[in-house]
């Protein structure tokens, strides 16, 4: 009720809503080993590697019903080129993910060089500009670290992230036929951190 006019007015409320069932299935393989059978100083080397495959599907996350939205179907500006959201995966889930780590641990030294990669994944089913699904393109990042134990309680090290200065890209769908175009590009800065750790 409007306190000035005393008239009760209808107010539309738009919010998130629960959808139907979703599913996620896949597999992961992993391998880890230190090659301590090698002659010194190579006996400190080791590797970690894993690969994950996920097939995810379910009801898309939307603030309102896609079928009832005038921008998607039946509006005065409708072109008929709508996207079938029944074919898009769950948001934030890459189909392929892989990680590989080269390690070295010997005496007081510990070194890591890690590469993490994931295939493209759905950011949102409804981009605010195109009104079509928006994806994050596949990308890989390389990080590294070196630590040295000064004694049993104090450790000093250097950590560096995004050694390759990787650029992230988002992809927008242009029509119902799957035409794509780049929408935005980002570079997450290469960063180096000097670390001092003390345990008591």
C-alpha cells in the first residue's frame, strides 16, 4: 500500500528459483611418484598428474522462465534464433580438466612447477548483452615455487603465479545455430611473492 495515496499497488518480484534434476558423471585418473631409484641428485625428482572427465547436464540456472521471457520467444523484437538450453551443461563445469606437477624435494629444498588446464565451461545461460549463453574459453596456467628450510622451524621461499601470462577469453553465442565470437579478454597478472614461514 502506498502511504501517500492509500492505494494498494501490485509489485513484480523476480528472484532465483529451484529447477529440476541435474546429473554429473565422469571419471578421474591420477598418478604420483618420486623417482628415488635414480642416482643423486636426480633422486629428488617426482611428478603428479591427473585428468578428469565430467559430463554434466540439468535444468539451466535462470532468474526467470526462459520460455516466458519476451526477449527469448515471442517478443516484438524476436528473430526466432533462440538457443536450445536443453543442450547446455551445468554452469561452471568443464568437460576436461588436467593438472601436471614437476616436483623436486631433497635435503632442505622443495621445488614445484605446476600446470593447470581446463576446457571451456558455461559462465551463464543468459548473457546480459546478447541474451545467449556465455562461455569461458579453455585456458592453462603455469605456477612455480621454491622453498628452502633454514632450520626445523623457519622456511623461506619464492612463489610465482601465471608464469606464462595466460590470457582468459569469454565466448558469446551469436544465434541458435551455434555461431560464436569473442566477447572479452583478461590477463591475470604474473605475480611473485616472497614467503617466510615460521612454525613453533
